């Protein structure tokens, strides 16, 4: 059991930072696979997969050609959307503080 292949360094259990999310966005634009991004960032591939799913947004692209307007939708990863979804999720995590359970006296 001394295999050291495909292991992550001391990043286990840590959350992704905004700069790492930005790196994911850049690498996704360059058509890197999730596994290749994971090896570049030294993270687990499932972490990258979860983040890409969390931060993928649908974009409306509009093209004008010969007087006609064509609309089409594409999906792309956005670091800001991923960070916003992460912040929304973390807002409801954890134990409520004791002062939140006290009834207000008026």
C-alpha cells in the first residue's frame, strides 16, 4: 500500500479559492478536461466536476446575418457564478448562534 500515484498533496479537505475557480474557467475555455484540470490544480477530479457543475451558466448568444437575428444558447463555466453558488450554500451551513434562538423582548 505504498502507492503514491494519483494522489493530491496537502489540499485534502480544503475549499476552492476564487483564484482556483478563475483558473478552472481559463482552462475550461482552453478545452482542458476535468481530469487534466484536476492534475494541474492538484485536486481530486470529482472536486473539479462538482465545481464545473455548480458554476455552469447558460448564455444567450445573438448573431445577425443578412437582416435576420439568430439566437442560440451555450453553456459555459463562470468563476463568479461558481463563487456565488458556493457562498449561497455556505450561508446556511453550520450551527445557529445561541443569540439567534433567544426571543426578542419588546
